[in-house]
C-alpha cells in the first residue's frame, strides 16, 4: 500500500431493464426541501468513463480542485485500456471507483452513479475533457438559490467553445427542437453532458437507456414531472474523432426514438 490512500472500489452491475422493479412514485415538486446557499450540501460528481486513460487523471484532478464540498464517483464501464488502474493510482479525498463487469454504455454507468451517490446534488461529468469542472459554480448556483431543481449547462448560450463540426451542431439543435416540442420546454441544449439534479429529481425515475439515449430519456421523464429547469452558459472544448469522440450518427436516430418514446410512455 506504501501509505497511500486509493479509491474505494467494488463491482456494480444492474439487472436488465426488463427485470427492474416497478417505478416508485415520483417525489412531487411541491415537496422539495429548501437548499440553503449557506448550507453548501454535499455534491456527488458522477463520472461515467470508458477507455479514457489519456484524460481521466487530468479530469479528476480538475474536479478535485473545485471549491465544492463533494465526493467523486467514477463508474468504469469495463474499460480495456487501463483506465481503472489509472484511477486507482490517485489519492484524491472522496474519490470512489465502481466497476462494471461488462461494457454496457453511458446510460448504464450514469444509473450506477445515481445509485452509488450520497450527495444531495448530483452532477454528471464526462471524463473526456470536453466539459470543464470550472463550470460547477455557475451550474450549482440556481439550485443553491432555490430557483431550480435541474440545471443544464448549455453550449449554445454564448460561453467560450472550440469550433468544430457544423453537422453536429445542426443535429444537436434539431434534437433539442424536437425535445422542446414534446416537453413544452425551451431548452437550447438538450444533449449537453453537463447536467445537475437535486437528488429527489432522479430518485423516483426508472431509467432504461444504456447508451447515449440517457440524455433524451432524462429530459423527457423529468419534464413530465414538472420540476423547475434552468440553463446556464458553459465553456465547452469539443474533441474530434481522432481525439477519441465516441458518439455516432446512429446515436442521433436513437435519440429521436427516445424523445418520442419517453415523452409518451415511461
């Protein structure tokens, strides 16, 4: 051990969605407890990761450097490049590593993170350096001021961002438009990877999507329960496919299906 403290680790694999227990009644928005800015409740930063050995250390160190009372829950989705071993080398306070025994997708990793989280506020943080942990203060502020239950960090509200793929931009805007039509929200960035929730917002949800479909599923199911949404501009440093970007064209078609399905049925 050499006197070092390593992340707590255990295996986590859920049963298939078909074997899930019946959905618990959602917590009513009118029942939400007040969150005081003075209180500064524990924040759980959930980091789903798959084969990000080149970026995971930097991302976790940047998360650790934020001035937020937090725990960091890394959910490794059966990486094959040594990512979990890289996490185990770190001595960051509050860092926990949970491992899937087989690769199941981002949505499954997010569900595991929700299950493992102990904080009253949950942040999803991708492990690929596209989303900057320095956005946390801005993302948390509406919840701490009791103005929101859910906060999305928007890449399209004027924050600094790397200029990349035009057709990705078009696809994101079209998916967000369809999401807004179905949910009657006016979001600018439904697919953002920087989402923040009060704990009770996700506690009553039965989430099914294993892949990137988790983004539209979360949006539609939460909007149907009338929680208060907020958007804030964030910085965004998108990466290229040569740099390891994973989302594909098929994921856009899956997102359309998920938006329609979860707007109408759970």
